[in-house]
C-alpha cells in the first residue's frame, strides 16, 4: 500500500485513532529528526539503543508522520537521483547463493539483505547492487517504507 507523504499513520488505522507510540521511542525519534526526516541509519541506531525491532521504530516514524531518508541499501531517500544503488558489474557465487536462499515470493526482504551483508562482512549497498544486477527486488523494508 503506497501512502502519500504526510499520511503515513493511515497505514496503522487498525491500531485505533488513540494509538500512542511508546514514549521512549517517540523521544528518541524526535531527537533524530532533521527537516522532518530520520535516516535509515539513525532509525537502526534507535532500534539498537532501545533494544526494539526495526518494525517498531517504523511504526513510530509513521505515527509521528516522519519521512524516512537515506536507505542504507541505497534504494530511496537521496536527492538526485533518489536511488543511489547501481547494478553490480558481477555477482560472486556466494553472494548469489545467499540472495537466492533468502528470497521470499521472489523478493529479498530488507532484513535478509542486511543479514547477508553482515554474514559476508560487506556494506549493505553491495547486497542491493547484487540484487539490482540479478533483477531481484528488495521488499519489504523492515521500517515499512516500501
């Protein structure tokens, strides 16, 4: 479901109009907001510091109507171009096997891309570059952006 900017909390209508985010998460998010946005890296830091999951942070971002920027996989949230990842020139067999193993309905979930990067000790954007080369979409975002 694509939601227009400024209407992110509509994704969580089932939680009820009175839903309030956990105060400690809301405070941490508010402290990281720059120009109405929080970077993916900052969201990950908040999750780690508070021992919360990325989806929990994503819901709070949505409820507070905060845009997510600078995806660590390079998929969105940059200036021009908005997407900075480019297809890898080649993909090593170990990377391709890990990506293939992680596919869910033909797509690689964001959290699986992060795990592959950690397991192979590579930057996250290298996994998304491999996916671009292999014509594999990364979805869903663990923060709920896509």
